[in-house]
C-alpha cells in the first residue's frame, strides 16, 4: 500500500485516529485468532471488542504514556484534544478522548512506517487493555 505521498504530521488528528483504529483492530484480531484458532467468530468478536473499546484503549494509553517520546506524546495529545463530532454512547468522555489520542498515535506510527515502535506499543497496549 502506498502512503509515501502522505505527511502524517499534516493530517488531522481525527484522520490519524481513523487509520489507527483500523490498524489496532487488525492487530487485536490477529492476536486473538492465533491464540484461539478454533473459537467461533461471534466469540472472537466479543473477545476482540473487549480490547478495542474506549475503556480498554484508555487503560492501554495510561500504561504506555510514560514510555512515549516527546513527538509521540504531542501526537497523542493532539488526538486526545481533538473535537469530535460524535459523542460516545457507551463510554466515559475521558476514556473516549484518551482512546482517540491512542488511536491517533497508532495511526501516526503506522503512517510513518515506524513498525518496530508500533509493534512494541501495541503489544503493551494489548496486554494491559483487559488485565
């Protein structure tokens, strides 16, 4: 996939969160499928949803925040502080905003092709999201 002509620093934090949501969702689904290859799809969905909901992402963000570089922290804060047109239905506003910042960070790392850093942070996020 070509993303060479995109400057992630110039993208809206909500656009970064949009791509980050998909990247993290795919990461979680892969982890769960490899851990439970014989689980029915509905149960896979329930299990993956427990990792990607706003409260879980918020918890993950709290775990990785102390490890962030200044640049990563700035991206996270841009996402967290972005004014979204949607209001969370089943999430606390603070968790929702923190989760949006988390997704923006994931999207940024993905688009900058910083795959080692992305993998490290997603692994920590996954392991802390529901524990």
